[in-house]
């Protein structure tokens, strides 16, 4: 029947028009929501991706990892640095062959670097200093010219240098001598290690303190001026040469 066919065609056309209108409305709604809440893409720091891999295209992956993991970064640098500094002193300064290297002496610096320089030094130079000097994060984040005009920040810098040198003289040096006595001792007697270490520390205090203040005291001015996450890595650069010197004059049994 022609009338029935025409009615069916009209119904199909109406249904198609309704579906098209509904699809357009849904598409418009989706676009509106997408514009209202755009998805932000953020770069993942080193080690947070699947399998701990960084973006291969990022040239700053280590910096990102170091900033995200300052304690682990400091332990790694401190241990490797002290071992390498001692090896340089033995090979380059003392002219030893690899067969003649004193590995017990190198063990002293590895253990001392990990425990004191990697752990304790980070704890007090960053965590404790942040509590004692609340403004250091603001001071260290400023440009260098702004730091020179920051009176309270400069006074806090001077106080940090004085406090750190005091810790170096009263904790760092005796700890080094006790570690050394423990590694070189044939007896498993911590009391003897402490006694021997303190005795050597006392005997060498005058010359050690003079050298330490000249080298690390001066380095502190720079170390305590850079951003906090760079404080210990920069310190390790200066400490590498100091440790080589300490290994040369005090490392042997």
C-alpha cells in the first residue's frame, strides 16, 4: 500500500533524525566536560615508572631522582666518594700498584663514608639545621645577589659554619679514628677500639684541626649557601679532596 510505505519511510527518517540529534548532544557534552577539566600530564621522576626506569628522552633524570631521594643519593655518593678518595691517595700519591693496595685501609673509608658522611652528616646538616635555622630554605633558594643583601640569612650562614666546624672537630675526627682502630685491630674489643681511636685523635688534634678548619670551614660557606637538596652533594666535592688528604696522612696503620 503506497500510504503505508510512505508512513514507514517517514518513521525511519524521524528515527534517524532523532539518533543524529542525540549523538550530537552527547558529543557536545563530552567536549564541554573535556574543556572544563583538562587532563594534566606530569613528568614522572626517575625511578617511579614501571620497573624504575626513567624517561629515556629526559636529560635530567638523575637530578630528578636525587631530589626525590636525597638520603639514598647521599649514602651512595658518600660511600663511593670516600672509597675512591682513598684509592686515589694510595695509587696516585703514594704510587702503589693495584696489588699493593691496602684494602683494610679502604674498608675504613667505605664504612666511615657510609655511616658518618652518608647518614649522620645528612641528618644534622639538613634535618637538624632546618629546625635550628628556620629561614635557611628561603635563604638558599634566593639568587646570589639577594643572599648578599639578606642580613638574617648571612648571620644564620655564619652560625651554621661555626656549628658544623665544632661538630667536625668533636665528632667527625674521633669517629674516624675509632673506625680506623676497629678495622686495623686484631681484637674484637670495641672498648679497645675506642681507647686507641681517642688516643690517636688527641695526639693529632692540633694539626688535624688546623687543616680541617682551613679546608672544610671554608667549604661550608659555599655548601650552606646552595639549595638544600644540593648541600651534601656539593659538600662531597670538597670532601673528596679532604678525604684524599686525610687518607694520605692518617690512613695507614
